[in-house]
C-alpha cells in the first residue's frame, strides 16, 4: 500500500485483507484520522504513519517488521493494541517521550516485546504482560511512567535497561521461573535510587 497526492480532511483508511506491506511514508499525512490494518499484514515501512492524526492503532498478529519512525509525530495517538507475535523493529517506531500514549495493550499471543517499544512513555502508568511473553527487549519500557509491574512466568530474557529509569515504579512482582537478564535490566533511577 502506498499513497500519493493530497489527502482529504478526516481520511479513514481500511487496508484491504491480503495486503502484506505498507510502504515507507505511505500514509504519512496529518489528514489521516483512522486506519484499520488487516491480519495479512507482515511489514510496515519506515515513517509509514509519521505525522498522521490517528488516535489508536492495532498492530496485527502477523506483523514481522516495522521500520524506523513508523509512528513518529502522531501527536493524537493515545491507544496502541499490540498483537504482533514476534515483531522486529528498526530504531524507535514511536517517538521517545511520547506523552500522549496512555494505553498500550498486549494481545494474549505476543511472545516478544521489541527493543525501545515504549521507551519514554511518561503517561503509560500500567501495562499487563500476557503469560505468552518470552522476551522483553533492550530499553523496552525505559523511562516510562510505569507504577507497578508483573513479570510473567514464561519470560526467559529481559534486555539491558528494559525498565531502567522508571522513576514511578514502586512494585515489582517477579514470576519468571528461568530468566536471563542483561546488566541493569532494572537499573539506576528505578525504585527510588536502586
């Protein structure tokens, strides 16, 4: 899917089932207010939605790759539903310090959380990690507003600084049975000067 030309105000896009790729900068326009992505989708290109006015987005299960800056400068984006089972990202896909995202919901089949996924989301105070989660990437929730956290039993790896500098994090429940962590998965600035 790609888009060229001027986009009308209050544009709504329902991407057709069967579509596997959204091209770089394809729907990067401030007049885009809503988008529906199909289950067939596998790749979202660099800056695909950058600067759009979408308020929510659902990432389908089969998405495997998301390019850098895919959702940068989406200042109206408040809710993300993340169903991608095992997705790789390049650099930051959401802008660091995105103060508007308040709700980030993980689907119950998600196995991995990519690096830097929710880094700097100061208004994100709660998340629920499903029991399917196996890996949490580098700086995945660093400097976010999380206040409490439950690590599920199946988590086997947590990357460096995944929960670093979460200054509001007061409660951590650790259920992981056999988990490997990089240095400082939960580091300086967390738990009031850990």
